[in-house]
């Protein structure tokens, strides 16, 4: 009896063991990491028309009333749309709700990116102009950017080419074909006149007066100024106009001075490429940017004894303080010369 009961007991125990269920392990809980400020800024956001509309109005004002270029307009609108996107992420629905803290937060969010200090300063400048526009248009009663502080700008001494480097650069376009004639005239005029890249690209035949030796240039804000051409540049231009420009003319070609292979005006991008191409051909190892020809123009004039006010007028600077940066370059050259040649500096 007891022996027959034992197997049944074992059987019951075995059955119990088989029926006992081990609780399954719970799946891990996935916790999403909080977004960083950079990730939040990168996400697209729908900007309400109440933020975009005033930006469009502002663009029309600075174009029609102040004569700002298309390039400047595009930069300002891009900056303001970027600010509007930041405000929209913060829940701001129109410019009446914007405040200095939010705008400052926008600039700080960009400071961790690859924006140069000058770019951040330009963005703040655009926002300040826009804020004043909102007050003038009675969109809001106050300027919300008044208490904002911008990044500190350190004015860099502009890079220049030596006179010998300029000579090699101007001689780089070799040959007598239309491309060489065009590029030689372009480089000669670039250095002889100190034009901005956009001004050079926008030159027309009507702006050139070779008989009297000057150009009529429309610079920033469509301000007109007269710039001397110089004998070498005038000669190169005459050769290009007589024997080179006609090769680029097409049925729809306008009055642009420097033409591309397709018959249109040379673009700023192409001018950048050509300057760098010929700088490399001239054996100038360091990178050469088109603006360095403008800097070299001013520095070499100042070094030769030209009046600072005259250089200011030729460059089209609104303030003399902007032109005075070239005195730093010339002062540095004087220090170098003193160190090299003064008897008390010799070992």
C-alpha cells in the first residue's frame, strides 16, 4: 500500500513540476534620449505666414527704397527665415510675440555650428534692421533687438599679394585666343580698379569710358562712383573689345563687358575660378581669392603715397574707418622694412 502510494506521489510531484511555469522575462523598456538643441534646430518646422509675410515686405522695402542687391536681399531673407523657424519651434506665432531672449537664444544656437563671427554679426544686423522695419510699419511698438549684444568682431588685416606676385598673375593668361584676351583684360581691370567681384561681373559696355580712362561703377546700395582704369588695363580692354569679345557674342547677348562661352555675363563663381586658376599657373602657392586683388590695389596705392581719402572714394567705402584697415597693412610693411634694414637691428 505504501509502496504503491509512493510512485503516485512521485508522479504527482513530477506532474506538478511540469505544470509549474517560470515567468518570462519582461522586454526592456526603450527610453528615447532627449533631443539636443542642435537636433531640434535641424528638424523642419512649419513657419506660419504671420512670421513669413513681414519678411517678404521687408525684402521689398530694402530692394525698392534702399537699392540693395539681389545677393544682399537673399542673404537677409535667409537669415530672417532661419530666425523665424527658431521662433516657430518656440511656439511664437507672430512677430508681436518675439522678444530679445528668444532672438539671443537663436544666435547662441548657431554659435556652436560652423558659422564665422562675421556671419553671426551679419545675421544680427539683418534682424536689427528688420525689427526697426516692424516698428516703422506699426507691426509692434518697440524694437525687441535693442538690448541684444552681438559677437565681438576682430577686424582682420586683409591678405594681399606682393607687386611681384601681381605681375606674375597678370601675365598668366598666355596666348592670343579670345579666352586669353578676355581673361587678361579681366585681371588687369580687376587689379587696376579695385572693384568688388560683383561689380566686375556686372560691368556693361556703357560703364566703360576708355577715351577718358575711367569706369562708372554701381556699388553697394547702387551708389555710383567713378574709378580710374589705368593705361595697362585700358590697353588690355581695347585688345579684348577689338579682337576677343566678338567670339563670345550670341544672338541673345546683351551689353555685359566680360562674356562667357555661352554669350552671357561671366558669373561671380566663374571669376573666382579664373583668379584661382591663374594664381596656380603663376606659381602662387597660397590660395588666392578675388578680393585679394582689391586689397592689393588699395595697399599698393597707399604704399606708393596715394591719399587715403582718394583710396576710400575709389573703393566705394562709405566710412573712412573701413579704408584705414589698409594703413595697418602698410604700417606692418614699414616695421618689416625697419627691422630688415636699420643698422641698429643688424647683428
